[in-house]
C-alpha cells in the first residue's frame, strides 16, 4: 500500500502548539489589581493575545518552544489566584467553535512567521 506524502502544512498542524494562559486573579485591593494588570501586561509583552477576558493564547511552531514558555511563565505567576496553562495542537485549536452572540466565526489563525536557519 503506497504511503501518503504529507505536506508541510499537515505536519505543522500536529507539531505546532497554542499555549493558553487562563487565570482568575483577585482584584479586591489596590495591590491585587496591580498584580492582575502586571500579569496581563506580561502575557501581552510575551506575545500572547487575548481571546476572552482572562484567557490569552500564543502560537508556537513546536511543542518544545511552548514547553520553554510555560517555564518562563511560572516565574511571572502572582502569589494569589488561579492560573492554568494548557497547550493544544494547532489542529485541535482549529476545531474550536467561536461565537459572537449567535454568529459563528472562524477561530484565530496562526501568525505569519519567517523561519531563519
């Protein structure tokens, strides 16, 4: 039986990862509000985009790159609250259903990237 040739896109859908940072941080004092804002700004500075309030995601070309970023994010965690980090393949991410009201929309696409060797 002949083997099917895979295109680069097909392989990258399973190799590329989306890293989600989902958090619920207290904002009942001025200090906690500052920590909440600092964490959000740190995520944005690291290239994460807001999908929903307190849900951010970033695309990575490989699982290893996503794993390294998870380690970096651990050093930014605020002392209170809940933070969850979840990595899914680009293929899984593409199956997400997104709705704005009753209107369905396409999930975010991976950013255009240039690979330098």
